[in-house]
C-alpha cells in the first residue's frame, strides 16, 4: 500500500501553489498573504466526478504543502485519505490527525452533495446496526467512512474490537482525553473499571488499548516518554510515538524477562 500511496502523493512547490490560488475561492490566497497559517481543500473535475485532489497548504516556505490525487470510488479510497491525514501530521506536528481526516470528509461531502450524490456516514448508520433495513434513494448514495476520535486512534493502534480482561492479571493501558488530546499511560488489573472511575473528573477519557505487563513496565514506559509528560500520567504523544508503542513495550518486556 505504501508504494500505491506514494504514487498518489505530490509535494507542492510555491510556484504550484501560486497557480492553484488562481482557481481557489480565496483560502489558498489567505495563506499566501499570511492571513491564515494553513488551509485544506479539494479540486475536482467540474463535469464528472472522476479524480479528486485533496490538498493541504501551510505557511512554511520550505515545506508549503502536499496534494493527494484519488479516483472517486477506487478501492481503499478512504484508507488512502486516512493515510494522507496521518502523513500530514507527521510532517506538520501542530495539527490533529482525526481533525484533519474529518475536515477532508466534510469537504468531500459538500462536493458530492453539490453534484447530486446523497451522502451519509458510517457513524450515522451505526445506530441502525441489528435492524433489517436498507438505504433507498433515487439518487446515488455515498457512505462516508468517518470515525469517532477514540475509534480513529484504536484503528491506528491496531487495537482489538473488544477487550477480554483476565482475573489477577496486570495490564498496561493507554487512554485518550478527547478534549485535550493527551494520552494517559497507566496500569490496572481492570482497565475498563479504571476508565469508568476517571469519568467523574475527566468525562472525555476513553480507553484505547491494553497490554498484559508486569507492574514495572508502566514505570519504564513512562520514563521513555518523560520529555512528553504534561502532568501525572498524562503525556503529549504524537503519531510517531504511538507507532512505536507496541515495539517499545515488547522490548521492555523482553529485557525485563531476561534480567
């Protein structure tokens, strides 16, 4: 998928961005003139929905922006767009990947609806799971694949859909505060109960993933991210940090077992 994704990804030069601004509604020009720090957008064929260009433009002179060209309806359409969102976060650290992805989805919905394609979302349809019903429309329908913020990170962390807690087992866990974007690294014999107890103080907390670990692994993992610590057990982790989690925990467990 990496090679396929790279073939659809284009780095934008300042000259290209100047040309794009001529046919834009003003958002690109606002970045060029310094009125805004960045912008998102879509360029697409006017007469037929075929190729859709998603772009992100930043005020940076050295790295001003990127464009992802997708064929509407192609296999892995939403996976590529999700990967593009994560790619942007890795290159521009001060943006949130879930917000980036949802911003592109909002732009996509507006474009499709303006071209007489009815849209709904996977989250909207989720409430009808288990019911014997189907979508009926005279017009084409596109189901936009969106996520709740916690589901976005669970997907990225490759977390299982359900957590099976064993008795008398120590667990290392990672939780997300959806309001602040901070991550909690802690341990508990019942992480789901721990999540519920935190809700009284921080109702936006969501359990993302757990690992079976001895107690000392929590302390060692927190030490690895000491420079990202915000307060207590809360850390400001980026996507690269989350990518390394499984590997780091595996290494810590292996080192601990050999000592």
